[in-house]
C-alpha cells in the first residue's frame, strides 16, 4: 500500500522531536550534532530564542492578510535588503524554487519589454540545481529528475562549471541570461573562481544579457559575506535567495535591479502566501542577528577553523577522505569511500551531514556554531573515518 505521505523521498528512519542550537533530539531522546541545518536552512540553529520571540510576537498579532494589501514586514525587509545588496526591488516567495522561477519569468519579460522577445534562453553551468518545478528540472536536466516528466521547457543550454570559454561559446542571439550558483550546492560544493564570476559579468554586459545568481544555498551569511557574490566584487542583475533568510520558516525572495525588473508590473506575478506577516517577522529577525557586528566575521573565523581541521582529517584518513572544498561554513568533503556510507556511519555516531553530487558530503553547520561543537564534529569524523578505514 502506498504510504500516506507520498514516497518521493527515501527517508531516514529518525523522527526529531526538538532542537536547540546545533543539536537535534529524536523521539527516543537521542542527541545529534546537526551539521546539515536542514540543508543550509537553520542558519541560526534550532529554536533560536530571538527568532522564537519575534515569530511568537507576530503570531499574536496577525498571520495573513493577502498581497491584495500592503504588508509592512515586506516593505521593511525589502528596504533593508535593498540597502545591503545590488537590488532595487524584490518579490517574496515561500520556497527557493518559486524565487528562482520568478527570476526566470523576470528575465524573459525584461527582454520582451526591451524589444528582444527572441532572447528566451538561459546558459546554465555544471551540476546546477534550482528545485523541482517543471521549469527547474528542465534547467537541471539530470536524468533522475526529469525522466517521465516530459515534455520539458527547452530553454536551457548547459556548459561546464567555472569555464569562461564555454560560456562565451554558448552565447547565441537567443540567449537571455547567464544563470549560475556562485557555489554549486547539490552539485558538490564547488565554489566558482572569483575570476569566473567577474568574466560572466563582462560577457553579460557585452551581449546585453542578464546575469542571474542562485544564492539559495550559499547566500545569507553562509560564506562569511551576506551574499557569496560579494567576494567577487561583481553584482548580478537578478538573484534568488531562500533557505537561510527564513531560518527554518518557509521564505524566499527574488531580488533584481530596477532595470531588470522593469516588466514586472501589476498582474505579471503573484503568490497567495508569499511574504506573509509571519514569514516577514522571521526574515527581519534573521537579518537582525546576521547583521550584528562581528556575526559574519565569526562565520569566516569558524569556517577557517573547521576547514583547517577537516584538512588535517583528510591527511589522517587518505583511504576515506580525498579533499576539502567550499567557503566559510558551506564546506564539502570529497570522499574516497562512497559518501553515503560516511553519511550513515556519522549518523550512527551522532552527527548529521548530507551528501551531494561528486561523492561529497556537505558540512553545513548552523552559522552560530561554536568551537566546542566544531571540536565535537571533528572528533566524531575522526572516529568514524578510522572505523571506515579499518
Ligand atoms: C541552489 C538551490 N537553488 C534552488 C533550490 C530549491 O529550493 P526549494 O527546495 O526551497 O524550492 C535549492 C534547494 O536545495 C538550492 O540548493
């Protein structure tokens, strides 16, 4: 008999009951060190007192009014993100893929409005992942995601990741945008070189294309800057964010410049729930914390500490681990053994991580992680790798 919850995931047989900071507790009372953070979602860990306070405060006042009306929390969060980024305007969503899809529509509309309706195609790179709608699976193109779901939107031209020449060669009169993750997430935690991101800006400018970054996984402080593109010193025209900005509450946003968003007038896009007062209370609260003096510096420091220790582990366990990559607190350990085996063994030893493509395990602790938790993680990894090597 089909399970009552549609079996689209191969779920792990653990049920969590509560969380606190970097730790989760299951229904049997077992404690786990959470270095998955709901796949880069719980940026401030579990049950962060300030987020709980702000969500509860809002819950007592107002949950939902509809986007028929102005929503004060949206204007506040958008105003703050405008000050902090390249963007002049943004649309709030309930998930990452909706934010991404808003960006796809916005790109098409921009070219339509500016007299180039033929520009409809997107250059995408590497093992890109943007979610599970029909458009997003078409953009990823991976067999396991698309098989049986066709016909798909034929609008995506895939090239190798971090390869400037490949992008140049892929530009055609139909190209509308270059769309990349500054750090590949599901694709195996691969940071693009900063020169690559700069070159993409130049190619986009030369050909009248929009530059579209997906920072759903790598944004909101994870790399130690508020957004990963800041490291490269270039700005996109469009960017989608989600995950961390909600700290565990469903929230995403599509950010754009005024020029890029010129076609997104009344009636062109919408969402019943997107940007509702509860989500906005949490999004604003996450920003309050992430923008506190020293917060992002601490992400950089903790990231460097963790990366150094992971490097040592790679040297100590060469038959299990191959290399470390990533930036800040979005790190990947490329494995020699099957990554899935290491994920399972770590979980058995009380630590949660998630795998990615290219035989990588992702290390995504909450951004509030402390030295004690890093030391505990490294000790569990050390023990687990030694057992796997034996
Ligand atoms: C880079 C990237 N884009 C988009 C998405 C899709 O986000 P959501 O699952 O919230 O729709 C994800 C989710 O993992 C992601 O990592």
